[in-house]
C-alpha cells in the first residue's frame, strides 16, 4: 500500500509560535507514521512553506524537513515566492528550487512552470502518479496580490501527461497551492484559470490536493473527525461536476495539527482527515 500524508501552509518565519507549531506538526507526523527514506509512506506539502521567501526561512524549513528527505514532495505557494505573499522576487524563486527542493532531494525546477510527474511504487505492485503544478503567477504586478495561474504552457504539458496511455490505469493525484475553485476567500486569492484547469482534469484524476487561504469544506456539513471524506463533486458556475473523487484543502494543517491520509491500493484511493493532537 502507498500512503501520502498531505499538509500545507507551514509558514516558517511568520512568527516564533507559528514556526514552533509547524515543527510540532512535522514531528507528530514523523512519530505517528514513521515516514522513512525508501519506504511506501510520503509527505506532501502544497505550498507556503515559508512566510517571505527569505533564505534563512528556507534554511530553517529545509532543516525541519530533512528527516523526510527522499519521501517528501513540495510545490511553491505565493508566500514562498516573495514578501508577504504578493511582492514577487526572482531571488526567492531560486531559493525554493536551489535550497529547499534540492536540499530535500527533489530534482525539479518549479521556476520552469513545467508539471512534475512521477510514479511512486511500493513492493507489491501498487502505483500512484503524482503530478506537481506550480500555481504561482510569477508576476511582479502588485495588482495580482496572491492570485495564482497555471498558464497555457503548463496546462498543455499536463494534458500530454494525462493523455499518456502508459498512465491510463494508474491512480492519479495532482497537487498545487491555489484553490482550484471559485470559492477562494479573500480579495486577490483566486486561481485565475481554474476553469481551464478543471475542464482539463475532469474525470481524469482521483485527487486534487491544495492549500492557500479559504476552505472547500461545506459549511452545512458537520465535520466528523477521523471519518472518511464525503464523495462529492464540487460544482462550477456551469453546474457541471468535475468527476474528482477527493478535493483536499489542507490550509489549516498547522492550526489544527492535522493532515490528510491518502491510501492507494490497487486502483482504489481513499482519503481521510487525521487529527494528530488526539491519541
């Protein structure tokens, strides 16, 4: 069995208390699930790993994540790319690739705005296609604030990956930072081309994992801790369902000391939220 543990928005450097709690979250995941290099369990972090994209923040985050090296995957968030998440900096972009990603054994330059597909396998034949996307706008315009964009180039390449017949029968998980839906909360927080992305992935992937601000949780649904997530389709303005089994918004991981536990066995994918402050 393959297991993915999904968290987001660690924000190393936001404050001493936030950094301390982010380290506590990572330590609890390590203690509870024992993610080891070369094993079948993996940590997934969907952006905003640091607060301002500063070098010392990346060094601190990398040090905290070294115990997961080889079995951790990351994507950048708007805070990783510049001060307060909206002052874009090429220097911060390079820090993400060269300090954080490289330090964790990830050989992919997210600054290229190319998808990062890879197949994860276990020892008994289970497989999962992980696809990382850079949803950061990578623009110096302050008008974009914290908006995201996949872009034509990355979407076209993603379509090629999803159309590859070698991946036809493999469960698929796409991970990115920005919320792939119109319900992103706050001014300037949206993924500008979410409609094009969702049209592309419709009925083609099993899981979308993300973070950023806001939430995809249905406010009318009473959350049941440790319970399986409901199987439902979020609706776009057109009213058409997207055929995605799980939408996992982990932006409250640090606050709640929680993660999503995704299990892949044969062609079956299951996910549930796990509270790490409970015995």
